[in-house]
C-alpha cells in the first residue's frame, strides 16, 4: 500500500510540474513586440540596452571593465553576465547566441515580463482590460522598483561605488527606458 501511495504522489508532483510549466509564459523577443509597437521599439533600439550583449565580448569597454575589477576576456558564455545582459536567461528565455539570438540584450520582456501569453490577449482585443494582461504576466515597470533591481543592484559589477554614473535613480531611469506614447484605447 505504502508503495502505491508513494507512486501516486510522485505522479501527482510530476503532473503539477507539467501544469505549471505549461502556464509559464514564453519569451517571444522584441521583434514580435515591434510588429505592434514600432514607436517604442525604435526608441528602445537607440538605448544601450539593445546592444548590451556586445559588452560581454573581449576588446569591448576594456577600460570600464578594468575599473570594475573585470578582465579583458570573452564573457559571452558566462552565466553570471548573461543573467543581466540578455532577456530571460535561466527563466526559459536566452540560452546561447546559437540557439536564441533574438533574445540577446536587455529587451522589452526584461522589464515587461515574458510576453507569450499577454501578447495573445493584446492581439485578440485591442481594448483588453489591464487586469487581464497583468494576470497573463504583463509588468507595468513603474509599479515595482524590484524588477529593475534584479539587474541594477549590488551584484552588478557596475554600481555607484565604482563610478557615480552607475547610480540607479528609479524615477530618472524610468524616463530613459524608451519614449512614451499615449495609448489609443482605455484598458
Ligand atoms: C535583465 C536585467 C535588467 C533589468 C531587469 C533592467 N535593466 Fe536597465 N540595464 C541593464 C543593463 C545590462 C544595462 C546596461 C546596458 C549596457 O550598457 O550594456 C541597463 C541600462 C539601463 C539604462 C541606460 C540606457 C542607456 O542607453 O543609457 C536605463 C535607463 C535602464 N537600464 C533602466 C531600467 C529600468 C527603469 C528598469 C526597471 C523598470 C531596468 N532598467 C531593468 C539591465 C537590466
Ligand atoms: C546583476 C546584473 C549584472 C551582472 C551580473 C553583470 N552586469 Fe554588466 N551591467 C549591468 C548593469 C545594470 C549595467 C549598466 C550600469 C549603468 O549604466 O548604470 C551594466 C553595464 C556593463 C558594461 C558597460 C559599462 C559602461 O560603462 O558602459 C559592461 C562592459 C558590462 N556590464 C559587462 C559585464 C560583464 C563582463 C559581466 C560578467 C562578468 C557583467 N557585466 C555582469 C548589470 C550586470
Ligand atoms: C528598461 C525597462 C523597459 C524596457 C526594456 C521596455 N519598456 Fe516599455 N515601458 C517601460 C516603462 C517604465 C513604461 C511606462 C509605464 C509604466 O511603467 O508606468 C513602459 C510603457 C510601455 C508601453 C505603453 C505605452 C508607452 O509608450 O508608454 C508600451 C506599449 C511598451 N512599453 C512597449 C515596450 C516595447 C515594445 C519594448 C521593447 C521594444 C519595451 N516596452 C521595452 C519600461 C520598459
Ligand atoms: C498583435 C499585436 C501586439 C503584440 C504582438 C504586442 N502587443 Fe502590446 N499592445 C497591443 C495593443 C493593441 C495594445 C493597446 C494599444 C492602445 O490601446 O493604444 C498594447 C498595449 C501594450 C502595453 C500597454 C498596456 C497598458 O494598458 O498600459 C504594453 C506595456 C505592451 N503592449 C507591451 C508589449 C510587449 C512588451 C510586447 C512583446 C512581448 C507586446 N506588447 C506585444 C498589441 C500588441
């Protein structure tokens, strides 16, 4: 009997795992968001976030790396750096430049959450209620500083104590993420 109960509970745990895995939204990449949000895309594409992966290459920003205690070497496969210089690393997003080139750099979904589910709702109904897309994973970045601090905090080599220019002022930085455009519909 004990054996059967043990087996059944293992099955149950496996089923839970499968269900929760199926519910976790996929990372779709900035190119997909661009199809419907061209203005935000163009503006974001001019920020340093869009090319952030380049900074992990050898020979790039050598002086800045040295000042932050890093060497001049290839960091493009170092999990420690990929966590902050790509989109969704370790969370079902970026894996490697070979497998997931469209998720390099700090993209839309780094701030707005993985879009596989909420973009489907946006696609079906332009007047979607905000609560519905939030329940499907959309993050409104100004509502929680913690989202930014996952990358802009003390475990980054580039913080205020290395150079004052790396100081993270939430209100000021929110303005520089991309230009903002009025929405057409009420949500
Ligand atoms: C996944 C990690 C990650 C998250 C989350 C994140 N950032 Fe960043 N951010 C970066 C990295 C890395 C850079 C540096 C880009 C570079 O120079 O390589 C950066 C740079 C920036 C810049 C400078 C852009 C420029 O062109 O000068 C702004 C502004 C910014 N982030 C704001 C924010 C805000 C606001 C949030 C939260 C809503 C946030 N970031 C969340 C990783 C992140
Ligand atoms: C915890 C997140 C985090 C980790 C880990 C991280 N970075 Fe960054 N990195 C950032 C952020 C945030 C910035 C932007 C800082 C700013 O502009 O305020 C940045 C900026 C940079 C820059 C640009 C500095 C400049 O002055 O233009 C380089 C180069 C860089 N990182 C390389 C690396 C390398 C190499 C690694 C791995 C050894 C690494 N980073 C690990 C978050 C991180
Ligand atoms: C560094 C964080 C960050 C990144 C990266 C980012 N956004 Fe945003 N986004 C914001 C903030 C902040 C707002 C303002 C809403 C709020 O948080 O109150 C916003 C608002 C928006 C809005 C509402 C309309 C507007 O213009 O304000 C859209 C649409 C949007 N973002 C799409 C995108 C797309 C598409 C990308 C990628 C190409 C992207 N965002 C990348 C932070 C970010
Ligand atoms: C098929 C089209 C489509 C795609 C793909 C899409 N969106 Fe949207 N999104 C919309 C529409 C339509 C709106 C509402 C626009 C309006 O009211 O003006 C919207 C609104 C938003 C808003 C504002 C929400 C609010 O009410 O404050 C954000 C943020 C946003 N999208 C982010 C993204 C991100 C990030 C991606 C990619 C992961 C994405 N969208 C992909 C169509 C799309």
